[in-house]
C-alpha cells in the first residue's frame, strides 16, 4: 500500500518537476530520491506483515510476498536509474515525463503484487501497460519507435479485452470478484469458469510474452528506445509474472480445475522455452538477442506459475531479482556501445576491462551458472517443477534449452574476450562504474547466499 | 580445517594473481602450489592419524537444507594430492616460458585448482554441483584465450557438452533432494536413500551422462581430442591429468553409492561403452600423426579401462581404479610436459616432422621412453599394478569383457612404441637439428615424475593403504 501511494505520488511530482526544472541532470536526481523514498516506505510495512498478511478495503492484500516483491522491483528500478538514468536525456526533450511514466508503471506493479480482487488485477495490468505504449514511442522521430508503439498498443489493447472477457466469465461462474473466494475447485468445473481461466491465461501470457502470444515482443523491444526496452524487458515483465502467479496460485490452484490449466500452461511453457531459445540463436543484433532471451527466460518463470508451492513463490522473487539485475546490466553496457551487433563487442575486454567483466558476470547469471544469482533463480524454479511431480518432462526440456541459451550468451563473451577489434565506446563516468560494481556485487552475493533475499519470505 | 585450506590457498592466490605484474604471478603461483602440496601431504598424515579432523561443516543456505560440508576420505585425499602435485609440475615446467598476460593466466589456473579441490572434497550435493561448474569456467577461459587456431569453437563445444551434462545431473540432484526425508543435500542422506528400482533406472542416466561426458566415455568423447589439441599444453595437462578424474570421482563418490541398484542394472551397458571406447580410441591413436591428438586418444583408452573397472563392482577393480587415477594423472602429465618441451623447441606437433631428437636431446629422450612405458603399464612402473588390479577385477566380473579390454594393452604398446620411434629415433631433419636438451626447470619436473613412477611401481603399498580408507 505504501509503495502504491509513494510511487503514484512520485509520478505526479515528477511530471511537475519536468515543467519547472530546466536542468535534465537534476530531474534524474529527483527520480532517484523518489525511488529511494518509495523503497523505504515499502520496507516500512514489513514489520506489520511479519505475523501474517491482511487485506485493505477488500481490494489489496498486504503480505510478506507483496512487500518483498515490491522491494525487488523498486530496488531493480533504482539500479536501472543509476546505470541508465543518463540515457533518458538522449531519447527526447521530456525527461521528466519519462520518469513519471516509469513511476506509474511501478504503481501498476505494486498493485499486481498485492491485488486481492479481479478489478484490481485489471487495473494493475492496465496501469502497467498504458505508460509502456507511450514509452515505446518516445523517440518520435524514429519510424521504428513509432511502429513499435502502435503495434504494442493495438496488440495490447486486444489482449486487455480478452482479459476483461475472462474476468467477466469468471464473475459469472463465481459471483464474486474476490480472488480468495472464487471457489472454482469444485468438481465438475463450471464451464464458464473454465473458459474464463483459459482466456485469462492467454491474456496474461500475452503480457509476459509467452509463445504463441509473443509476436509483438521482438519488434517492440527492438524498436523502442533501448533505455526503455531495458525496463520493459525486466521489471515490467517481472510485474506481469507476479500478477500471473498470484492469480493462478491464489484463485485457480487446487481441486479439479488445476488439472485443466496445468496442461495448457505446460505446453505454453515448453513452446516458449524452445522457440525463445532457438530464435535467439539466430540473431545478429545483441538487442534483438536480448529480446528473444527475455522470451526464453519467461519460459523459466512460467515454471513458477505452474508449480504451486513454496519453491515457486520463492523462485519468482529470486528470478525477478536475478533476471532484472542481469538484463538491466547488459543493456546498460550495450547502450555505451555504438554498434549493437555481436561484432560491436569485439575486443571490449582490452579496451574496457570492467565493462567486459560486468557483462560476463551478467551473462553468466542469465545462463544460470553457479555463484551468480541466476543459478539459484533457475534452481528454485526447477525445484518447484520437480516437486510438483508431474512436470519432469518439462524440466528436461528446460535444462536442454538452458544449454542452448549458453550458445547465444557466450557469443557476446567470446566477442569481448577472444576476438580482436576496436569497439567505439562512449566515455564512462565514475558514477557508472560505481553502479556497475554495485550490480556485480549484488549478482554475486545473491549467487552465494540466496537466503539473504528469500529469507525474508 | 586443513581441507578448507586446500580450497582457500589456490582461491585467494588466484584472486591476488590477477592484480600482479611482471614475474609476480608466476612466483605467486609457485608459492601457492608448493603450499598446496605441503597442505595435501598434511592431509595425508592427518587422515592416518585422526580422519575426523578433516571434516568441516557450516551452514550455507538454511532454507534449502544445504550446508558447506567438506571432508576427505582416502580417495579424496589422493585426488587432492594429485591436484596439488599436478599444478606444481605444470608451474615448474612453464616457469621460464613467456606467457601473454601472465596475471590472468596464473589467476585462472589457480582458480581452476580451487574448483577441482572443491569437487573432490564436497560432501554436499549442491556444493558438489557448484564446484563442478566452477572448475569448468576458468578452464574455458584458459583454453579460449591461450589455445591454438581453432580454439574458440572447439572450447565452446567442450563447454556446452559439459554444461549440458551437469544440468542433467542438477535435475537428478534436485529429484533426490526431494526424496530425502530430512530435505538435505548431504552425502550421508543421499546414500541412505531407499529408492525404488524404477527411479534408480532413469536417475542413473542423469548422473552417468554428466560423468561420462567429463571422463569421457564413448560416445560422449567427441569434444575431447579437439580440446586437448587446441588447448595450451599447460591446460591440457590439467584437463587430462586431473579434470577427467572428476568424472571417475563422480561415479565412485555419488553414482554408485547413491544409486547402487541403478548402477548394477546398467553395468553391462556402461562396461560395453567403456570397452568400445578403449578399442576405438586405441585404433584411432595408431593412425594419428599429430602428437597431441595421439596422447588425447590414448587418454580416452585409459579412462575407458578405468570406467569399465569401476562398473565391475568388486574390491580389486575399485582398488585398481583408485590407484590408477593417481598414476595415470602423473604419467600423462609427464607425457604432456615432454610434448610441451618439443612444441617449445620445434613449434610443431606433427610427428612426421620430428625424428632424431635422441641424438640432440638425450635426456629428454630417456624421460620420454620411461614415461611412455609407464603409461602402457610395464611392470616395475606405476602403471602396472593399477592395470593389473583393474584387469583382475574385470576378469572376476566377466572374462569376455576382460579379454576385449585387454586388447587395449596390445594396441597401446603399438601406438606408444610407434610414437617413440617417430619422435626420438630415426633421421633428424633441419628442424630437429636445432633442438636443445632440457632446461633445469623441465628436468626437475620430469625427474619428479620419474621418481614417482618408480617408487609407486616398486612399492605401491602406501598408496593402496591411502586409497582404501573409506569415509
């Protein structure tokens, strides 16, 4: 609740800051201050939920999970501001507005992690999506950016309609919007409810770019200004997943109904893993590769949605943190380069050893190699699926795909370390270096001691 | 505490080495490897006096029930000793070589040593997995940065192969974790599991593939000759001398004790694969003209025999394997040292371009002959007793298997003698006339190898006593 209020207010404040503050540099500092305040305000709730969760106004459930997830999302955004805040100025004139939109998205995410009512779910998804359509088209002079925005908007609006349809059908079956009281588990499952669940699954799968609802992802991520792609592909995607997970774990788990959607989601997961990984292999641009890698990683996060257990909830938080930190880091380095192809990284290790080391560690994390956060993230979601008991085939598909993912992540490492070249790199400031080192430390600490994060749950 | 020290010495030295300049890294590497050898000898003494002192447990991830749990039994101690000696030999040999970016080279070498020791001392499955991967990463960078022309694709293939194998193993580990009553990763909980036959049947493959890729056993071996050929020779020494032992170690420590019925069920398949590997690799070795590839294939053959003997499931076979793990490590490192010297002097590795080295470099020729003969297991050398025990173990299990595996010995003699003849005897040419004999550092390293060959060949009892101490 605190996080929701503080992020929404910060958004409004930043919009006005953009009007009155001429110096763009200063706007960034206001944004950083606002995110730190939101972070602290969110953590201030933690003592109140230690004994158990509670529901406010019949709409929002404040729980350890929601507080922790908000902390991860806000923390990742803080890192994102520190690493890439400077890039906002390059996109266009309205820097204050961009920051404000990011805060509105965050408000949507905090809602997504704590909704206890289907209406709130719908609001959360919409608040997350609409600012994204604007951000995707922020570079008004670029045709690709315009295309991305329009494409995203049309497809997104369509999927929102499907989500609403799903909610309506479920309301028709259950007679309530309260997700804890839907009671759909009874056998035989109400046909309206079943249709509703399937429609909701499809709409949410669209939001998290799961196959076969992923077609917008590569174009939108590629066309949007890179600095916003970095945010959309990480924190926002994690927000989409947390809504997905809450919906299915709280409302649709247990009873006969879960058999129906487990199979559908398993197939979606397998398709996401296979298609995401295989397509990423064939990309020539690192930015596009990261777009497909985000689809592939979504496949792993879907494990947590399907497997309803303790490992899954811990896993989604760890995965959100690990994946967001690593991807934000790689994007931050990518934006410092002139050439976004794999060849653009040739010889980076000689020229900028710190950038190369940081990228390597982030890519290790994405590939799930031990002692980085990504390993335990994968570990937890795989454990969740294995504990589920009937998903071993999916786990095997998952690890085979993880091996494939090494191929495209390591292409960047090979280019940086083993190939000759003279990449054009923008000047690197001391602050950027410090933020990069901080991110590396976070990735390694989570990789050594994941209990520092999940111990809070 | 000594056990933790074994991991920490190379780890910390490795991190420091990255920051050093000039001759700093190689001096540090030498000091660290000497300290490791001393510590390893310390663990051998402690194992005889008070084995409990070698265990160390502390909490790691309490939510998962995973602990940082290290310990040493006879097998672990022997492998740690081998690791320490191997790195010392490598560092002595390359002490006078000019290596590009020595700080990264020595740093990565020492880190890989830390990873290897971590694998050999782990008694917690998750920790075992983590070290298993960690040992691989520095080696990946070493091979890709200092290797031959085709190093990048070749090393990458090696990495993906092993990574895939280890992911399958991870699935197996997680599955077993959920079967343990106390949800723990400790070795004791894993080994006391009572798994159904149906489970063991498929779990076996998750683990076996990971270990078979590492060893490598036919048909998972295709990464190995290319990688050995393209890697810089100091790294090849570590790969073939120590890293392949990770696979054998994995089978002995984790696969057979945890899944005994699964291992018993698939014994014949595993042995047949191993024996195919022996014969296949030996045949290819016979027609190789590339010195590095020849030794690579001979290594597949030797490892194949060891893996076959493990699956014979009897006392003698296992004893032989344990002994041979150490001896094979020493011998193959000795051979690689000589290859390294030849490459350093001549700049080629094709045997057709060599010849007549005996006249120009008699000391090197003598060492090559002794080590090659030890490698094919001539009596009175260290290779003999291990092979003898393995063959007798295999014979007890099934004499047909032993007969086919025995072909490997004959073939080994063929390609090894052929190699000796081509490399050191015969007419010299303009290239080989420029050869100079061994330098002091190389002589020291090779002398150490030869001393171990004869001591362990004539009196293997101390080593047998060491490896027979079980946890």
